[in-house]
């Protein structure tokens, strides 16, 4: 059985990065077709991108933007370091 075009790795990554609300619909709608690890990776990416999207609606001089962005960067770095230590 072939996977649909919207579930291919690079396409789904692009959708998660560019249009996270649509990515949520695709990921949750196809939960059974995705492996657990891949499902969680794409859901995490879509969640982080949605949080960056939502920063557009915060007031401009708010320190919340910087705090949220630094938190997201810290989480990404922590996951990358944790992955490299496992190998």
C-alpha cells in the first residue's frame, strides 16, 4: 500500500512548518497510519510552529515574544543534544 502524497516525509514536514493548523488536521486525522514516533515528532513540530504563529497576535513590545522564542529554541536544542547522546 502506498502512502498518500500528504503523508510523505518531506511534504508533511513542509506542511507542519508552513501551515501548522492544517498540519494538525492531517496528523490527527491520520494517526493510525503514522508510526508513533513519527506522529509525535510531527505533532511536536506543528505545536511549536503554532506557538510562533500565535506570537503575531501578542503586543509588539511584549517580553513574552522573546521568552517564548527562547523557550522553543531551548527545547529544540535539548532534544537535539539528547538525541546525539543516545547514539
